[in-house]
């Protein structure tokens, strides 16, 4: 039986461990290379016309995209409105009003049919834009103070409409790129649920969403939504 010199057995154990590590390393490397080769062979290359698109959030839908556009070059503005809404122009001297409503679609005849208590009231839309000529140096706040004055200081006491006792209910809002004012309810005694004012040059534009005018009627949710969308589309012409 062969004999080994003292100390040879530990060296043999170390060499055996090194051999095992080398074999394991070579096997792992071969496995990785084989996987990468398989992946490359099974990848479908992109053609010149194909590109990888980045993941992005969907673009919000613009509800006014397919709306009609009302343009008035004389007054210098345009606004979009829904297809099913009819419009008419009403002149008052130098001033003018444009009325948008869906009464024909609903079969409603103001002054003849009663809307009060009718389901038509929940679907009705009545929005008007009035344009008034003013002094170009008059500010929007001055105009409103003159239109809704508090001459004797008793407007607040008797609940009368005045700009001074209602201006804290108004919000500043950009309308057509100009600084305007917005109020969620009309001035006192008005069946209005939305009102906005903006001044451009020597003209003041007033937007209103109104009830039918009958006592007890209110502004429908669809009218409020349409008002907000129409107001966002207003543009002033150069």
C-alpha cells in the first residue's frame, strides 16, 4: 500500500475543490451564453418603418372637437357650440346678443308651452353672449360697478344686486387670453346659474346660462356643462 508524505492529503483536497469550482464556473458561463444565443435567434428584428413607441398617457378627449363654430368678425370673436344647438342674433342698438338654445330639438316653445315641472327642464339649454360697447379706458371692474351700482349703500341690506357686495363671490378667470370674472350664480333676482364677463378693447362680453325665464325653473346640469365648455373655446380675432 502506497504511503504519502506528510502534508500531501490537504493539498489534494484543495486541488479537488479548485477543480470543482472551475468546472462549475465553466458550466454556468456555457449556460448563460446558450440562453443569450437562443434569445437573439428568436427575436424579431424591427424594419426601418418600425419603431418602439414609448409608453405615454392617453390624450384627453376634447368634447368640442366636432362642434360648430360661430364667428363674428365685426365684434372680433369666435366661439364653438354643439351641433344640436340653434343660434340667433339679437341686435339692441349698437349692442348685440347671440342666443344659443336647444328648444327646437326639445319641441319647446317659450311663451306657449310650460317647462315648469316638465322633464324638458332637465334637458334644456339656454346660453347667451351679450356684447356691449364701452369706453376703452373703462376697466371691467368699473363697468360692473356701473352696471350693478350701490348708490345709497343699502344694496346689501335689502339683498339688491351690486358689484360691491357680490364681487367676493366672483373668481378671476382667463377667458380668451384676457382676464375675466366668473360667478357660479347670477346676480340677485336672476334665474342664472353661470355668468362670466371679459373685456377686450372697447367691448364687454357677458356669458350667461339661464333658465327658461319661468318662475321656479332652474338651469339644467347639461346647460352648465355646455356653458363651461363654450366659454373655454372663446377666441378673440386680431
